C-alpha cells in the first residue's frame, strides 16, 4: 500500500495527475529563463535549490554580488 501511495503522489503530466511543487517551480523557471540560460543548467539550479534551500540561495547571492563587483570594476576601467 505504501508503494501505491508513493506512485500516486508522483507527477505525470501525460496522465493528467497534478504536479509537485518542485516540478511546477521547475516548469515556471524554465519558461522564464530556459531560453537564455539553458534548460539543463536551469534544471540543475532548481534541483540544487530543492535540495539545499536557503544555503543554496545564500551562495547564489554571494555569487551575484561578486559578479556585480566585477562588472562595476570593468565599467570603471578607462577605454
């Protein structure tokens, strides 16, 4: 019985079953940025977010801050 419960909670769009929150989030993110970033890269990031949550967001924020600083320095360089 436990096995059947596990299967019914899984998602399958083809059979009309409802999607899990993770899969809904993945679909939404791919629709918004998949063409710019790449579907595989986007899927990996969503998987990491689902697995690590706040810690993942923290490291992404640090990465973005470093990128902003790098771009600021690049913009300040005389041409």
